[in-house]
C-alpha cells in the first residue's frame, strides 16, 4: 500500500534550539543571531510553501492549512525568543506572511 507523503512537511525546516550565551555590551550573542537567522530562513521556506499552496488552490486542489499554520506559529514563538535587537529584521521577514496566509485561508474557506 503506497504511503501518502506530505511534501510540505518534508520541507519544514527545524528551528534550532536556543542556547543561552552572554553577549557583551547589550549586543545579541552569536548563538542568538544564529537562531534569528534560522527563523529568517524558515520564513523564506514558509513563503515558498505558501506560494505552492496558493498555486494548488488556484488550480482547484484542496489544501490543508494545519501544517502551514503550525509552522507559522513555531516561527512566531521562535522569533519571540530572539533578542530585542533582532526583532526588526524578524518582523520584516514574518509580517508579509500574515496577509498571504489569510488570503490562502479565505480562498479555501467558502463564505
């Protein structure tokens, strides 16, 4: 019996665990910056997955948003754990995803 593989699940990047390190003079620690860059990379992957899902919906296919919404929630949680100094760049990476996810949800959910 063939198994149904979810390609979106395979594309989900793991969020690096956060390690605490002290940073001199209020600057983010190097490990904190790695986490921030991992969040930004994961946001790019989620953006690509939203493009694929949008194309599928426009082509008449059904898409389950649960995985995409879970990925978005994990990204937001990871971003909240990053240093304040990284918040502007993380906000710039994550905010554009919100209307795209909302538009996809609206396209899937009939009025």
